[in-house]
């Protein structure tokens, strides 16, 4: 088409050729056009909601496709889904610590949440602890025996999630508080335990169960002056295969016998010692240094020595966290 100006102003069509340099797109190809590749508010909300439960953009796109009865009806392409999630991550990534702190401070001001945190010189979050009203109420009722489990790592920021948990009168797990740590050292664990104690008004538990981490071993008595410190049975039994060697761990009779003795919550201390000794003698393991060491600290992890503690035989492991 060619336009031509006229004396009175304006333009007229001087030439028009009714041809096109490529075919017009058909309905079935509509999904590939720019007009059909725009993320709606629905798309954006879907991507964000899915990401909260670890559903990536590719799977999110497929889910929307199923709801829309075909890719051609989605209204956006997979690349748009990926780009949007990338942009959201870039925005959040630089502001995660500030957003996290801001949100929890608002909850502390409006909902009675206990919240404490520390950042380093670069404003990166290094430590945080929080406990809401329900957690603090649960602790007053069920907090005689608690577990602390710093074995949950985050996959993005290399921080450790550290819940404090217990058991209610229905044998169900209850949460007393939780935190995040960048470093698993004595200073960090001491800070975390002190914040927990502050949140609970200075009320110590009767017993705290943790793994055998040396830093935790030192931090516990530094903060919890009267609490008894027990070790997680599950972690100890998980380590047994490596500690006793392949020959012993490959002996299914021994592993079955020692497990039945260790996990029996009905044994009295004298009965446990007798049964443990019988298993060790039967398999000629009196000289095994690790088994001898664990027997030497039996009061720190065997249920027979928990019997005087509230819920002591029920809460034997941090794996309830």
C-alpha cells in the first residue's frame, strides 16, 4: 500500500496490492503469537503459589495446560512462566533477609510473636528465632521434655532450620519454637538456646534431647543450668553401622538383638544392663571400643534411664521434629 498527500491536507491511498509476504496464522497457531503470550494476573499468582510448595515453572505450566484443556488455551508460553519465576527470584533474592525480618517484626508487634535475630556486617541474616503464642502456651503445658534438631538444611541459603519440639498428652508432636542458623558452632547454639529461654520467660525444660554434636554438648549446660541433656537414640542407632564396622553391622542377628534391647521402653536399668551384656557376650564384642563407650554413657540415651522424666520414654528422638 502506498499513500499520497493531497493539497487540502491528509492522505489518500495511491496504490494497494492485496497480497501478503507470508500466510496469516491459523487458529491452531494462535498460541505462538505475541498476543497470546502475555501472563495474566491468574498466571502470576499460580506461579507464585506453586513455587511456595516447590513446584517449578515447567510443572506449573503443565498444570495450567490441563485446566485450560490444551497448550493453545494457556494464554502464555513456558518461557514466560520461566522468565516470571526468574524475575521474582531475582527481586526476592536481594531482599530476602529484609523481607523476612520485616514480616516477623510485624507479627511480633501485632500477634504477640517472640522474635529475635542477628545480621552480619553485610546485612546477611545469620541467626533467627521465633515462637508464637500457641508455641509458648504449649511449652507451659508440655515443655518438661523437649527435643532440638539442627539437621534440616535449607537448599538455597545454606542455613540450618532448628525446631524445638515436644509431645502432647495425645502423643502428638507439638512445636515450641524454631530458628535458623548460618553456623553450627557453640556460639550460635548458645545464642539459640538463650533466645528460646528468653521466649519462655526463663523456664527451663526438665530434659532436652539433641544429637551428639560437640558444639551442642557445650552450649546446653551453658544455658540450661538445671536441665538434663539426653542424646537422640535415632541418631546413635543410625551411626552404629559405621561405628562397629562392616563385619559386625552385617551380622543381622546382632543388629536385631541390640536394637530390641535399646528400644525397649519397659526395661528397668538393671534389666537393660543385663540384656546388653548378654548380647555383647554372645557376639564376643567386649573389646569393641564404640559399643563400650556408648554403654558407658547409657544414662544419656537409653529409655531405661528416662523413666523418671515426664514423657521421657515417649520422646526418645529428635526425629519427631
